[in-house]
């Protein structure tokens, strides 16, 4: 059995073993690392907050374009309302209530009078051609009489057709229903939901009062996105519903409008032809005028006056239509105004949210600088404690970063 190996003597030059680290020593050593991680996290959070600030600022710009669109619609429809009111001031008609029966009677009366004017024009032509030969005075008279008869024949036929077409049009239910809104101050009813949110109503009032953005910020930030979007959807649906009803009612009158304009044109054509004949008769010397011609001309003048008087009922209808369109455009403008106000709330909310994220980004940035300062101080302390060049370099790098960041913030 071999003897146990002899113990090897310790080397006198070998370094002594380091004593185990205490808890405080561990904390001091790991502090720079923890602060470095914290500074990195704060830098990331600061960058994220700035990104959110930019997003909400861009969102505010997009919403501002929607506000501009709604205000453009508002101004356009208000302008149309104003033009309609100006046209009413210049029209001879009065925008009062119009009944379908009255319009039908006016059409029939005009058609009957134009038919009578056709017969009277025929007698005028006979009287104009009874003269002896062709003289300088009788030539234009005969031409005017012939033109009058051709106009009266064509107009009488077209007026009768227009009266029949109007009768067919007035039997349509939607047309008869539409007369209830002409000259009465009423508008077609449309489904409309009320905007009952008190915060949104208050914000709309504050915007209308011209309050500053910093005064609006606390109120608009308290309105959550779902409530605001629901209010915008409600206002948009209300505007679409009324616009659809108003335009549908306006479309159902288009054929009636065309018939009324046609009947007025026919009456106006007879009036011009009768005026031309009257001028031609006046150019004939009194001693050469045929009495039958004079009597026929006087009868035709009475028929023309009766037709022009009946046209007044058509003018009242056109005035009532213009009044309806003016009131409809005014109501549509009000809907666009309300929608624009809601989009403005969204703009102020996005702007306030952007400012909030920008402030948070700045604060997180200051926190990151403090953490970097802590890293620098801790690194320099460890460098002095352990006389380590690497810790000293880390400390100086941290001090340089903090100093440079401060310089950029203050002077650049």
C-alpha cells in the first residue's frame, strides 16, 4: 500500500482570494446596469409618445379637411338659399299655398283661351286679306296676321296637350302630397335623432363662442372617441335622411315645372305675336283700316289679356317652388353646420391629445437624462473605488451624453 501524497506547499507569490461580496457591494455594482436599462426604456417610451403625438397631429389635420368640406357645403347651400330669395324678390308671383285644382284650372283656362285666340287669328287673317291689292301699309299687316295665326294654331295645340299631361301628372300621389309643402313653410319630414350628449353640446357651444384651445382641451379630452363618433354618425345620418327626402320631393315636381314653363312660353309667344299685329295696325292710316280687322284685333287683345292674367297663377306656383327650394337648402345647410361643429370637436380633441403625448414625451426624456446622469455618477464612483479605467470611460461617456443633450435642449 502506497503512502498518501504529500501536501503541496502554497505559492508565496499567488494572489490572495477575494472576500465574498456583501449585499451593499452587489447593489452598488449593479446600479449602473439597472440605470442603463431604465434609461433605455425611458428613451423608447419617450420616442413612442412622440410618435403618438405626431399621429394625433396628422389625424387633426385630416379631420380639419372634413371640417372644411362641411363648411363648404354649408356656404354653397346658404348661397343657393340667398339666390332663391333674391329670385323671389324679382318674381311677380307670391309664394303662397298652391292647390293642384287651381293649377289644373289655370292650365285649362289658358288652353281654352289660346284655342279662342286661334279662331280670332283666323278672322284677323281674313280681314287683313280683304284689302284692295298690296300696298306699303297692308303688306306688314298681312305678314303679322299670318304670323299670329301660325303662332296661335301651334300654341293652342301644344297648350291642350300640356293641360292633358298636367292632369296625368297631378294624379300621381307623391305630386299631390308635395303640394302640402309649397308656400306653407313646411318641409318633408325625415327621421332625425337628437344629439343629447351634454358634453358634446357644451363643446359645440364653446366652439361657437370662440373659446381658446387651452380652454376647450379639458372638456374635449373628457369625451371618449366612441361617443364623439356616434354623434358624428348621427348628424351625418340626419343630414342624409333629410337631403334624400327633400330631393325626392323636388324631383317629383320636375315634370310639373317643365309643363308650367312650357305653358308660360306659349302664352308669352301669343302676347308677342299680338303685340306685333297691334303695331302693324297702328302703322296703317286710320282711313284705310278695315272695321272687321279692328274689331277682331280688339277681341284678340282681350283674349291675350285674359291669358296673361291666368299666367299669374302659374307665377304663384313657380314662386312657391322657389320658396320651397330656398327653405330646403337652408335646412340642409344647418345639418352641414352641425356636422362641421362635431368634426371641429374631433380636431380639438386630436390636437389636445397630441399636445398631451408631446408633453409626456418631454417628461420621459427628462427622466431618461436623469437616469443617464445616475449611470455616469455611479460609473465614476465605481471607477474611483476600484481604480478601473473601463468604469472611468463609462462614466465620462455618460457625462458627455448628458452634457450634449443639455446643450441641444438649451441652445439648438
